[in-house]
């Protein structure tokens, strides 16, 4: 019996690793969609989720700690960019966008402070999630020009804590902002910004699900 359940556990863990997850590979900037990983850093984990709240992989995913061939795209502050995944997102959970100002996008490891520029949470009543293949964000128009990493995070909470563990699906784009803005928001560290006591992390979305607070800092706006 023990061997049997160990086998089932091993098989389901294997299935978890093997099944393909949505990977945000394509960035549309200035109205043009780039090739896969042209402006988005590669991951080396086939987008198996990051689940360790203390891991540096929470920044730009496993393998995303430097550019590894990804190039930086110039965009105007105030313009809109879109991340597109290879397949549509299918695990329920919120989507957030973060930015961090860096001195050089090719070497930046994401250890600089991150500020959040958008959350996409569920709608109530019903607690319906916006599961899409593409998500867009407008870059705040007052941000200072310069190099930034732009990070998308989809936090899958379909297996409720603590029996399950929330899963982070992450990609970082490399952008150079142009414009005459002067804002330099303060930010939070990643890892560190997400805790296993956050209501948006611990919530059971299948039971009395009437409101939701997306984890992380408040959204910063001009
Ligand atoms: C860098 O890119 C190459 C080619 O796509 C890939 O094989 C390799 O795994 C990447 N390395 C990292 C650390 O991402
Ligand atoms: C829902 O709202 C209550 C009351 O403000 C709060 O305590 C709780 O953490 C919220 N739940 C979620 C999942 O954000
Ligand atoms: Cu999955």
C-alpha cells in the first residue's frame, strides 16, 4: 500500500513537471510583436512554476538572471505593451506587472527595488478570473527615462494553500524608456514581497470567495 501510494505520488509529480505551462515569450512594443524571447528573457525550466518564496528565481524565472541574447526594446513612457504566452493561461489567479530601474538591462539580475504598475484580479460576484493568452499594460507616463526590467507575474492559486502551493509564472522584458518624466518610485525586494500569510496567497477560491486582494505592494501610479 505504501509503495502504491508512493508510486501515485511520484507519477503525479512527474506529470506536474512534464505538462506544458504557458510561457510569456512574446512582447509587443511600439505596435510590433517581437519574435519569441527577442525582448523577453528565456527561462530554462519549461515554465515549471516557481514556488519558493525565498528564491531569486521569483524575479525573472529560472534562467532569467541575465539577458542571454535577449535584446532591449525602446518604448515611450505612456505607451502600451503586451505580453503574449505560447498558450492561454489556464490556472486561476491574478496577473501583475512590475518594473525595476536598472543601470544595464543586459546584466541586471533583478536585485533592485520593484514597483507594481498593474494588477488584474477576479471580478465579483462569481470570482471570475481573466484567463487570457495576452495581457497588456500601459507604462506610467511620468516615469524617468532609462533602462528597466518589466516583469509579468501570473500567480496560480488553483490548488489552495496549505494543501496545495501557489505557483508563480514569470517573465521579464528588457525595455529602455524614453520621455521627459522624472518619477522614480520606491519599491520592494523580490524575493520578500510575497508571504505565505498574504490573504491573496492563502485564499481558497472555491469556498466563500467574495473578495480578493492581489499579493504584493499597492499599485503605483503617476
Ligand atoms: C541561454 O540560451 C541558450 C540558447 O537558447 C540556451 O540553450 C541556454 O539554456 C540559455 N541559458 C540560460 C542560463 O538561460
Ligand atoms: C476579504 O476581505 C476581508 C475583510 O477586509 C479581509 O480580511 C480578507 O483578507 C479578504 N480576503 C482576501 C482573499 O483578500
Ligand atoms: Cu499546472
